[in-house]
């Protein structure tokens, strides 16, 4: 009996030891709590639509506040300061002849008038200078006509840094969004970075591009692009060109050659020769425009970077002097910051009058 009792006690002891051994080796999973994640609604971010009028107002703010918006207050004061008005106009690189005409107009018609009446007088003066010239723009420069029967060729020129490549990308995007088939010729063959940048714009817009090896003849690329555009029925053919210093006659001659070879495909090509001008360059912009116009007979001007300068008003002098209209105006980096040039809206915004 004692032996049986001892055996039972021994078995119990072994069982207890084995229990603790296996309990130590086998980790016990922590209890899991089933939790239901509460779905938190994500607030919809609504980006307000910014109208072109608002973009233009913001873009011309510097020119308006530092130059054109001051004229009414200065002239309508108890002691009108023509000298001060003359100084700020010259600072904004307004041509001498235009400054003197405006001062004469103020002296003749502005005495005793309120600041707002003076601003309206300035608006009227500038509109009369530009209106007839702006009427010469062909609407197909910025409006695609689905009934158009022939490819429209645009040659885009300008000095380096004016925003030419970016402007072509924006223009291609705008025309494509209207349903047009667009092809771009990358003729700035000596700057691979410029061609790559243009390729990015074309890919983003979904338009075709013709490019050649680095250092290829720019005129040859233009010829091939225009030939392809007419053969395959594209609506628009945009020809980029190498940025040229207007002071280098050899380079300007090369541009003239590029223009000539396009006419071998179609005698009316290019239909538009558009100069991209940087507003920041002010008075120098007029000199650039004169030289490009002499070499190429410009049909229009694209005025860019008006948001970074008090010299955006120099557009008035350029149009008046060259008798060439402004087709587009740019006030920023996005596609929406390039729009057709609306003379009345531009001038009212520039001088600080209420716009629709």
C-alpha cells in the first residue's frame, strides 16, 4: 500500500514538472480584441476656380500699383505733378514719344477731373493707340475652327529666357483641348535640354513632336515637320526655334532661312510668325521686337511674365510702334495663365478701372 502511494505521488510530481516545462516553451497568445475601425469621412478639398480676370488682376498688380494706378491721384491733386508722372512712366520703360503724348493729353483734358476720370482718360488714350492694330488678329490664332480645311503653321521665335518653349507647350495644350490635332517641330537642335523640356510638354498635352539628333540643321527639322503636318492632315503645326540674340545677324539670317523653307511645302506657310517677349525686359523688348520684325515680318506678339514686372505697360508702346498686335498674354507658369489678349480687359486692369 505504501509503495502504491509513493508511486502515485511520484507520477503527480512528474506531471507538475512537465506542465511547467511545456507552459514555459509554448507562448500563450495574448487575447485578441476584435475592434471595428470607425471610418472617418475624408473632407472633399474644393479648389476654387480662378477666373482669367482674377489671374490678370493679380498678374498686373505690380505695374498697376507702381505706375498706371498712380496717375489719377498724382494729376488730380491740388498741385498736379507732371514731372512725377513723367518720371514713373520712363521708369516703366514707356517710349518717349508715347510719354509726351500722354502728358499732353492730361494737360489738355485732365484739369479739374477726379482720379477715376483721369484713369478713364488714360484708358481711352491707350485704347485708341492699340485698338485698330488689335483688330487685325486672325481668330484662328487661338480658336480652332473644326471646319478649317488646311493646316495652320505657327513659327514661334524669341530670345533665350523669354519663355518660348513653355509658351509653345501651353499653346499646344490649349489647341489640343479644343479638339485640334497638333504637331510640334523641335528646331532648337543645339540645346538638348530645351528639346527635352518641349517633349515633356508634348507628352503631357498628348500632341506629336518631330525631333532630330542634337546639332541637326534647324531648317531641315522645320521642313520635315511642316511636310508631315500637311501630308497627315494636322490642324496646327507649331515650329519652335532656337533662341536668338537679336543683335547677332548670322543667327537672325538662320531664322529667315527656316521661315523660307517652310514655304516650299506650302506657299502660305508659316501663317503666323509670333514673337515671345518677356515683359521684364521693358524698353529692350521694343528693340528685340524691331529686329525680329525686320527679319521675319511678325504677325503677332506673345507677351509673357507680366506678373513679375512693373513694365507690363510697355506692351502699349510696342504695339503702337510696330503696328503688330499682341495675340496672347502670360501671367504665370500654368497653362491657365496664358490667354488670348483682350485689349479692354487688359487696359482696365492695368489702370485700375472696374472690370466685368
